[in-house]
C-alpha cells in the first residue's frame, strides 16, 4: 500500500513507461508500478548500500526480480534505458546536483517531489527552458507538491508561476487551495511578529490573496 504522496506520484507516471526511481530506498513505487502492470519494467536506484538492500528485499518479497533491477549509483546512471525518471523525498539541492549531472533529453519525463523549495525547482526548470507537464498537490500530514517536466518541450515561467505553480494556479483544485491558505496563514503569523514586513514575503502574500480572492 503506497502512502498518499507516493500514490500521487504513481498516478503521474505514464502507463507502459519504463521508470527509473532515483533515491528509491524501499522501492515501494517501482514495486507498485510493476505489480499493478502499469509499467512493464522499472529500476530502483540508490547511492547507499543499506537502502538498496531494503529495495532488493522488497523486490524479492514480491517476486518482481525479473522486472525490477536495483542499481547502486550516485544520481542517474545514464547507462540505464528508461522513459521516466522519478526523484522523490529528496532535498532540492540534492535534486539540483543530480539533474545538473544528467543528460535529461534522454528521458521523456522527469517527475520530482522535493521536500522543500519547490519554487526553486520550478525556477531551475524555467532557467533551463524546460516545460512543466504535470503538477499535483497532495496532503499526507504535510502538503507535498509534485512537478513533472520534459526537457523536450520549451517552457518559461514567471516568478509568480514558480511560486504558485503554472498548471496548479489554473486548475485550482481543492487540496491546492487549502495548501495556499496554509501558506497565507504562515505568512500572516510571521508578519504579526515583525515590525517591518520583508518585500519578498509581501509579494508572495499579495499573490496568495489574489488567487484566493481574499
Ligand atoms: C527519503 S528517501 C526517499 C525514498 C523514496 N524516493 C520516497 O519518496 O519515499 C531518499 C533516498 O535517496 C537516497 N539518495 C540520496 N542522495 C542520492 C543520490 N545522490 N543518488 C541516489 N540516491 C540518493 C537516499 O539514500 C535515500 O534512500
């Protein structure tokens, strides 16, 4: 059974694609994708032996050794032929380093869920001229934002779009709007404690008020 966060990532994976889950740890995502026949083949990569052993144990326990390969590698091993890269549960700067070292054009789609700094992730995507293809917010104790992009499509995003999510701000689904209300409340709590409001936070606050209509 996947957590709500991993289930949301699962939903964003294209049917029949070969997935390379980088920083897989337990390999829950590749196991679910292959077991449910959403993907014919997958790779579970990790740069540490302990997590990789976890992955191997779970793959073996489900009898999926023929369809999921566990790879010990720091970042993306470009010898692996895959359609979709998943990077989830990692910090933004780890993801940035991994993306910087890879030829992203080798893959159809890259799905990323960073623990913090999702605005920096969208800015990175925009600065490289890549296009955001899918976005999703899910609540699983925290609000998690998942962003998929393609290095084959061109995109450019304003700072406002990087903050709010270019696709999310158009779709405005219920969980997304709840996450924005929480962001707005956090800013209000900060403003209540300081004598002078910093201009960056004030800009974010204006964007939140505008989209929430309050
Ligand atoms: C918190 S776990 C996330 C597991 C899973 N992706 C998820 O979303 O639940 C992060 C994993 O990434 C691995 N990791 C960290 N840096 C990495 C790197 N540069 N290359 C590959 N794996 C890495 C860690 O060893 C750890 O197992």
